[in-house]
C-alpha cells in the first residue's frame, strides 16, 4: 500500500514538474507577439477579412491558462483602411482548464469578448456587405473545416491517430460585454442599432442544452432626417439553448423574451413578454416553429386611458422563411371587459407586403368600455347600445385593409350576415349585409348633444369628430369610397317601424349617391333616391322621395296623436335639394317641390257635414233630423308645394267632403316653423251632399285665416276672417238688394256671428286641422 501511495505521489510530482517546466519554457522562450502575422494570414486566407491586431497578445497562467487579444479590427476585402471596420472588439480572452490538459485534452474554460462591434449594411439593390464573406467561406468550405476541425469535435473525442491533443468543446463560461451591432438598409431607408449587448452562457456545448441570457437595446430609425427614432426597445432574453451545429437545427427551450418599448417621442413604455415552451430554428430548411407560445402585453397610452391595458395571447407558430409564409394556429386573445377572441391566421409575403387570411370568432361582449377606453364612444340615445357584440367570420387583408367575408354579426339582439370590409385609415368602406332587426334610434345622438363625444382612431376619428355640430362627418365623407348594401327585416328609426328595408349607397371621391331605398311603412311603401356631394363646402344634398299608400292614421298614432284625427292612404312624391351640414342650414337652404294627396280619407271623431248642415239650417231657422255617422269622409284632399330658400308655398290646397269644398293658399317658413294660410269653404251641390242648402249660401265663401307657429297651441291657429266674409256677403246682397243694403251689412254680420258663427268657426277649424 505504501509503495502504491509513493508511486502516485511521485507521478503527480513529476507531472507537476512537467507543467511548471512547460510554463517556464513558454514564458521564457516564447513571445505571443510572434503569432500575430500567422493569425492575420490564416484569417485572410480562409475568409478574406483583413485583420488588424493593434493591441498586444498576452498569456495568463493563473488561475487558468489563457490568451488575450486587445484592439482587433477586421475589414472586408473591398473596404478601405479608413472605413468603419466590418467587425471589431476591444478585448478578447480565451482560457483553458488545467485538469483536462493533464489528460491530454483541451477544454475551453472561458470565452470573453469586450466591446464587440459589428457593422452590417444592405445597399439600394438589396445586397448585404456580409454576402462577400459568406461566398468566400462557402468556396473554401473544406479547408475551413480542416482548420476548425478541433473546434467542431465533440466533447472528449478519442485521441487522433497522429497523437495530437483533442478538444473538449464544453465552455464553462461565454460572455459578451457592451457589444454593438449596426445594420443599415439603404433599400428600405432604415437604421437598426443593437447596443449595450450583453450575452452570458454557461457550460456551452454543441450537443447539450445550456442556459443562455442576453440583454440589449434596439433602436429603429425609419427617417434619418428626424432626430427622434421610430422605436427604442430594451430586450431581455432567457432560454435553454441546444445549438445543434451538425444538423443546423437550433432549439430554444423555456424561452422568455421581455421587451420594454417606446414609440417615437412618446414617454410611455409598452411592455411585452413572449414565452414559448420550445422555439426551433431549422437553418437547413429555414423554418421557424414556436410551440405553446404566449404573448403578454401591457400597453399604456393616453388613447387607452390612465391605466395599463393588459392583453394575453396564446398561439402556435410555424413559419417558412424562404416562402415568406407563417401559420398562427390556436390563436386565443383575452383581455379585460370580457374580451375573448379565437382564430387561426395564415400569413404570406412576410418580408415584403404582409397579407393574412384565416378565421376569427369574437365571443359576445360589451363594446362600451372598450370604446370608452379608446375615447371613441359615441354619444347614444340608449345607454345599452353596443352592449352585446359578437362575430364569427373568415378574415383576410393586409396592413392597410381588412375584409370579413362570410360575417355573422350579433348586435344587441339582432343578427347580421354578409360581408364587411374597408381600409384602416377610413378611406374606404364596403358592406353587404342582411339582418333581422336594427333599432337605429338607440345609436343616434340623444336629444341633448353631449360635448364629451370624441374620437382617436383613424377609422372613427373623422366619423365622430364633427358629431357635436354637424349631421354627417363631412371631412371623412369627402375622402371616402363607399359601397353599401343593407337589407333588414325590421328597422326602427325616428320612433318609426320600417319593414323589409333595402338600402344601397355608393360613392367615390366625395360624391355619394343613394341609389336605392325601399321599405314597407304603415302598410304602404316608402322609396327614395338621392345624392350628397361632400367635395365642397357647404355640402350639397338632393332627395327624391316617394310615398305610396301609407296609412296616415297609423302614422299619426305612432307619433303620439291618439286617437288619430284623420285616416287614409297618404301618397306623395317630390324633388328636394339643400345645402349645409346642420338641420338649421338645411332648412334655410331647402328648395324643390312636393305633391301630396290623401286617398280614402276620413276625419275621425267629428262629422263636418253634420256641423255644416246644422249651421246652415239654423241660419234659415230650421233644424236637421237625419242620423249622422261619427266620421267625415274626405272625397278629395291634395296639395302641391313649391319650396324656395326654406319657404314652402301652396296655392292649390283642396279638400272636399259631401256638400262642402275647401280651397286655400299659404306658406310655411320651414326654419322658423311659422305659417300663414287663407282658405275658403263653399257649400256645394253634389249628388252625395249631406243636406240641401239654400242656393244663396252656396255662393258665399266662408273665409278662415290660420297663422302661427307649429310648436304653439293649435287651438289658437285659426279664426274667421270677418272682413273677408263681410266683403263676400256684401257682394251677394248687392246683387240682390242694391246699394241700400250696405248700411245694414255691419249689423247683419254681428247677428250672423251671434247666431251661428261659433258653431261654424269650430266646424271649419276642425276641417282645416
């Protein structure tokens, strides 16, 4: 036993003496500066790089064996000596472990790079400065492999046949401090800088996973003329890395990528954390795969409110880099206020003009808190509008456009299907939808406009910016290309119910046309065409309405007039035009004409014929004895209106009932709602007259003058025109009795009004109303 121990101690002592002797020999007789020319020649021969070693080479022997190089620069073959070097570093150091040397192995203990600098550039034709280097290495691939053979050997390889030392590539520590990578793309006019690059790896091995940490700052500048960069991001990377050098298949397990990003001159940082169970980069097939990916974002911006907006996205990713395609599968986006979005996306032309196609499903949620957060919630008459919104649709588009083709949209109890698309900047809108029901009144502004309504996103900004003072968003419409087709089973608008609605709009470069509007309305039909020219200020409007067989009684009752004072089928058509973008402007500038008539008309609740016959009988000292119906049948009721600068005039108002006819003329100021109407009622001798009237009364017009404002009490609108009636009676009496009757006419008028004027006034007022 003692002999064995002495032998071991002697062996260790001899080895120690050999090592000490080797150290003494190297430090005494070998100058590392002698290696510089050889290193420069080897690098130039195999890569074409012009290496400059300005700093010293030095040995270190304790606590580990190593060599360090300071101030090295490498330039491409076509670079001048005064150009910025392709690659450079302040100091590089490689150290070897002692124990493996005693076993005849070279084990790299540490690799450190200080101040690494790499300058990459792509010219206007799209060729990178690194491509010359790659081409040179590929052309001398076998020779390069021979030179790098020890470095490519696996851990603890068997000793080579020539008895040389073997390399165990299992580096205990790899560190890069304060590195920088500058990439200039003249083709895209873009600068990208990676600075403060720090990389740390432990037990770096080509065949086994090892931990790797990295941190750096990315600065992206899309406009060198502007001092503020487009993007600045602080990035931290952590992962277990399997290099897979032999297969060219790099695997990152337990990947975590954290980024704090500032956009432009914004002070707020947008935070994002990408994690994946596994990320695989296959250089041979140039394929990228992410398994169990998860992206957590924390967004802070004035447009998003005072608090950070937290979103979480899980997905699976497969990308084919040469084909510029990618697949996002099992996409699931969740967030506050019930946000739950699922789908799949296929992306193409990733690096040139990205496009996407796939399927999305949005679970029902309230949009109100989201629109409030984005400061684009419109002021609506209903507090529950947009409180239940969900959709399912195929989706496709690019960075400028989106199309939902095959859309199923659930909106506040209504269901719509069809196609919806447009541009994100709001310059184009296409829709072709069919729906069951829509209560448009819920989405219109309330009666009292809200000053808090605003907008901040491109698509909505123009649409809502002018809402407080304007009827329509003129600036948005001026640049909008529009094509819209809408069919609804039921539409509620202005407290009215429209059925089987069909609407078609089209517009280009600010000129929009209502090519079709058709709807069932109170058992009749409405239709219209029109146009809006938003190219100039003021806006120009044109409308051609058509009303067919609309039940007027039902319409009046729906407006709150119960019971309706008149029944019948309303007919009408016309041509209207105006200018402006507010209700007051449109009223003042209104021009055109309207034709209206009432078929099968009937006054309810009063029998005008009874009142007139009773009045006529009393004037002659008689009474009526027949039975009367409750209502009054209108044989004819029609009028036409000429409208000029907001004033509607009519001189052919005609209403006839059995035994009486009323004709008149007047005008209405649409803006002020003031009107002035003069009408004459005549007894007529028709076959269906309600009663026989003294022929002398048939010659007397009973004039009525109505004036006032539509918003005032209608009971005060109309009165007998005493002066006109006196003139009419005077003419009649003169024909019969001569001039001597004039002196008695005044007294006769007083007696007439006293005897029957009250009843007659009420009768004619009812008819006029």
